[in-house]
């Protein structure tokens, strides 16, 4: 009888210990699950708080930021700079002038004459400016610097109000489309003349871009009566084109036979600015050739 009682007690003790073990394991699993949920929530919160600042600024603001970064001035200084008055009879006084055309902002002090072009792209801002060349004078926007939008947003976030004062002062927000922070910026950092030369190269071949010393002809850029842009040397190789965002449509004459130019069929082609830049404006020698032509280009 005593042996049965002892055995029964041993079984009860064993069951009690097993129950405690299960309870402890359950508690550990619950605790571990809680930790995982907490870590996940913290990670989500951290990801949300690290959202880039770039979405809070529009093209006009990035245009001003690019200039400020180049000249290392504050937005307050720029806002307080005298504005150039085109109606001022005393032109010697001059002043600051800021204009925009699409995604290109031109800023400069008059009557000095030298200015910079700030080109706002999808992810960055390119500033083209004049730089001394061999000590002989100033180049025609022959140098450039590119800044990321994140870099500019971080540096000038606390100067947004002063930057907006500059934008208002120079009427840069008169186009409602450019005041939309989500607008589509230009897909490349190419200016209008460079785009035109690359389109010409695409249509006629890059080797037709003659920059030799014995070539005195300057490429011309003009607008036709139908609103298309035309680039060329005033011959039947001139190219008409239109640009819509990143898409380019251009027209050439069919030179497949001896038909006179005025009777030749017009052929329509399509490409993109991104493709043109990759094909004709990547290598150093390509950029040098194109830049020489744009520097001497005549615009009507």
C-alpha cells in the first residue's frame, strides 16, 4: 500500500513539473512573438520617418537652390538683391535678373552680362556657368556642376520661405504647372541647343558635325510657320522636329533617289532625348564636338 502511495506521488510531481515547463515555454513563445511585433512596428515607423524631402519642393524652388549652391549665397541675400528693372533709364544700375523657360532657369547680374543656366531634371539639378578659359576670358557656359535633389533639399530646407520670396519677386510661379511639386521634369539635363544638335546628328550622322578650322558655317536653330523647330546649315539636310517630354519626333527628306529635294517624300522618325544623349553625348570627344557647335549656333 505504501509503495502505491509513493508511486502516485511521484507521478503527480512529474506531471506538475511538465505543466510548469509547458507554461514557461508558452510564455517564452508569447514574449518572443511580442518582441517580433514590436520590432516590425519600429521598423515601419523608421521607414516612414526617413521619407526623402525631395517631394516637398517644386521645380522653381530647385532652380533657385541650384544657383544658391553654385554661388554659395543664402536665399535671404538673393531675396534682398536689387531686381533688374527693364524700364529703368539708367541701365548702369543693373540688378538681378531671373527668367525661366520650361525646366531651364537663367540667373545673372546685369549689366555684367554673364549668367548661369539651371536645368531641373528628374533626380538632379545641373548648373551651367561661364568659366575662365586659359586666362583669355570667359567661356559661354563652358562649365557645369550637377547636384542631387536630395542634397539641395537637405541644405536649403530651412530657407524655403526665403526661396519662395525670390520666386514671387521674379514671377516664376505665373505658370500653374511649374508650381506643382509632382510635375514631370525634363528627362535629361540637355539644353535646347544641345537637343537640336543631337537630333541633327541622329538624322544625318554624327560625322556631319564639322568643327574643323576650315568650316566657317554656323548651325542655325529656328521655328517654322507650322510651329516645328528646325536645325541645320540652311540646306536640304535641315531637320524639323518636335519634343514632347522625353519623346522626339523629327522629319527628314527621302534621299533614296535623284528626285529634286522639293519633290522628295518626307519621312517621320521617332526617338527619345535619353537615347540621343546616350548615343551622341556620352564620350568626351562627343561632348566637345557638340559643345563647340552649340557655342557658335545662331538662333532666329
